[in-house]
C-alpha cells in the first residue's frame, strides 16, 4: 500500500518542484532542451478548429494540427532566444489557480523539459475578458517567437 501511495504522489511532488507560487521560474538555469507550446481553440466544428501544438528543440520544430504534422529547422540561437523571452516574461505557475470552466473559451499551454523530464508546465484559459489557469506572467513574446518559426502557418489548417 505504501508503494502505491508513493507512486500516486510522485506526479504531485514533481509538479510542486517547478510550480512555486509567486516566484518567476528560472528558465536559463534549467538546461531546457524541449519547449512545447499549444493553443486550443474555442469549441467549434473540427473543420474550423485552429488547435495546434508546437514542439521546439534546439535544431528542429514540429507542428501538429488537426490536418497536418510537419517539421521545420531551428537554430540554437532561435531556441536560446525563446528561452530568453520565457525568462523575461517572468512566467510562474500558480497551484492555487481557480478554473471554473468556460463553454467556448480558448487557451494556451506551455511545458519545458530537460533530458525528458518536465521542469515547467502551465496553462492559460480565456473566457470573454477573464483569464484563468495555472500560468501567470507574459507568455506573448515567447509565443510570438515560436510562431515565427513556422512559415505560412495558415496552410497547416487546410485539408
């Protein structure tokens, strides 16, 4: 029974390790080798949805949409720039975040990994003029830089 309790507590303990309420996460000193940024669209029919996940590594960018999975090249300098933008965004996660849900809202999520281990993860949900979720700070500059790595993103949403 003790073994089962330990296994069940491990994800929660890992979450608390990188989710310190009130403190900005130190992205520069984590040896991050993968950034995953996702956008989920409001509840719309699949042919109208613009959901995507972008996985950025120091040499490659993978994009997954409802219609296409594709890759592009990335440089170490571009990857470092995104890490710098995450740092200047003063991102932090809030384990006490209250999410009452939203019918039809959209949102973003971000996770960063080092050697296969998630070291930071959070999400933002938008519903009208309200923002909720576990991610606080300014994600916009880093998200913009990630999106700029994808040439002609709109083509990835056509079937």
